[in-house]
């Protein structure tokens, strides 16, 4: 049976320098002439699930308990779980090997239906202030946490992974059809802050620093 190569909805003008085929996804690890400053990374290849059940407290995706309150997130051993509402949660899994989707109908793989991006760097929240009225720096919310609402006038899920100085960063996902509009809006908003696309390698390095804090 012929395997179908998956394709990210994100396209940057930068030229890939190092790439890797992972679970039928072409993944850019590094672009030519990557700059320092603020970074935008395409993570559309990262496995993402939607979980819906009336009794979410009894569900443990990847053996990780779902947070109890909407807006809460937990990041454990490369698995990020975000409580969206009373019956729904989203799951990101950063392992290189894609986990098998559970056969239970409460799970839906949303990886190919959505676009996933990471933005990190010391000016990330200055960039986001130009795109959304959501309060990313609310002192009542301890990172990681989930915000749901408009960014660049589009419905999004945004996870604030870190507000710590030197480790500021977020994840963003929205419908796949908005990929071009969203990336263009983010790059435009971040132009004055030297925002540029980079490969997954820089995101991996940043996540390692975040896990060591």
C-alpha cells in the first residue's frame, strides 16, 4: 500500500538547510541563515488530539491526567494537555514517534485539520499584543495555561508555555485553512521585533531549557 506524504499548510520564504522525514511529515530542522531575535516555528507535524467526554476526570491521554479546570494546562514528559471546557481537552505530543490514536471514539486526531505554530523570544508578548486582546500576562494564570479566543481576528487556541524572563514562549493552533493568513499576520506584527522563521531545532533547544528551569 502506497504511503501518502503529509504536507504542512505553512510555507516560509526561507530556504531549508536541514530536513527530516518523520511519520510521513517533511520536517524542517534548520533554515539557511537563521537569525537571532524572536522565533516562529512550524509545528504542524506535532501529533495533536481532541478529547471529548462527559467524564473527563476519568480520562488519561498518554497516561497524563487532564487538568480539572478550563484554561489549565499540564506539560509532562513531552505531553501537553489543555482543559478547554467541561467536556473537552486538547493534547499535544512532542515525541518523534507518533503515538497510535486510541480506538475509543472520544479521541479525534486534529493534526492535519489544523495548523500549529510556536513563537518564542523575549518580545513574544509584545508581538501578541498587536494581534490579540487576550491577556497573556495575567498574573492569576500560572504557565502553562490555555487561552481561547481571537488572534489576528481568527479563532485560536493559544498555550502560554512560559512567561519567565529569557524563556518567554507560546503555542498557537487554528484551522488549517487559515495557515497562510495567520503566519503572514504574525510575521508582519513581529517585523519590528526581528521575528523570523526557524526550524524545529531551535524550538527543541528552547524546550530543553524550559524543562530544566
